[in-house]
C-alpha cells in the first residue's frame, strides 16, 4: 500500500512539475514576443543570431539532407521493387523530404548545435552576473538577448529547410540515376508532377515553428541557469533535449493540421 501511495505521489509531483514548466515557458515566450512588438529593436543582436542560425548551421544541415536523400532512395528502391512499383520512388522521396525529413532532421541538427550554444552563452552570462549588469545599464535582457534570437530562429530555419529540401531531392536523384538506372528526364518529371505547393509550405511552416522552439528553449534554460559551470552544463543539456522532444511533438500536431482528412 505504501509503495502504491509513493508511486502516486511521485506521479503527482511529476505532473505538477510539468505543468509548472509549461506555464513558465509560456510566460517566457509571451514576454519575448511582446518585446519583438515594441521598440527599440536591437538589429545587430538579431543579425548575429541570424548568421549563427543560418550560415554556420548550413554545412551540417546540407550534409544531413544529401545523405538522407541518398539513403531514402536506396531504401525505397529496395522496398518498392518487391511490389514492382519502382516508378513511385521519385514521389516517395520528394514527399518524405519536403513534408517530414527536411524540417525534422534540420530542426534536430540545429537544436544540437545552436540551441546548445544559446543556452551555454546566456547561461554563462547569468552565472557571471552579466545579465544583471545589463539591467544596471538600463538594457532590458529580454529585449537584447531573447527577442532577437526568437526572431532569428523563426526566420532562419525555413531558409535552411528550403536548402535541405533541394539537396535532399538532389541526393535521391543522384542515387536513382547513377546507381539504380533511372532515366533522368523521367525522374525529374515524376518529381515535379507529384510535388505540390502544400508539401513545401507545410515543411516550411514546420521549420518556422521548430526554429522558434529551438531559440525559445535555448534562451529559457540559459536565462534560468544557476550554480556555476555545472548549472550551465545542465541548462545546455535541458535545452537540447527539450527542443528535440518539442520538435517531434509539434511535428505530429502540424502534420495532423495540414494533412488530416
């Protein structure tokens, strides 16, 4: 009986902790967005965050997209050949890349790279009292540190995903035409015939949401970090893990909104 009660108590504490975290994160996000809508706007901080998001993340996202397209072409060819449906491979590759794999994999890679960097940078500023120094200098930390990063994530990740879509489809095209013997003209024709505007728009919408989530979790955990170097490390881990989980959760929600019948 005591074991059952202890288990229920632990479950209750976990539920309260999750609700408390969701509420605090929502209030933090609302505060960050509200500062985006009110002047002044720190353009230099935004540009620095945008370059960190978009330019420096481009190599890892590009490599991930190319190899994902290649592997997807190989795997789909193996599976479709069992049903003599190899002609459907261009359709499968382009839909998988634009709808799901492009935004999700790019989001996860950027979360591991940029989300961790944001949490570490802001967390270090917190534990070394630099954020308090900003307040002393009449600079709002939310407006200077958080709001520009939220906007940068919202705008930069869709651009990365657009590049990832192109490179992922290109990777599938290379494998299909070089290794699997597909006719180039027919492959490209099938790709463009099956791809619709909704496929691309849904992926870019997901990317915008994922970019906002990555920036939000990185800023939130960094801003609330405590306890010196150990606290910064914990904040970095929490930012990456939390962003990755929310990316997968929002991926399902957005897929349901776009494609549920």
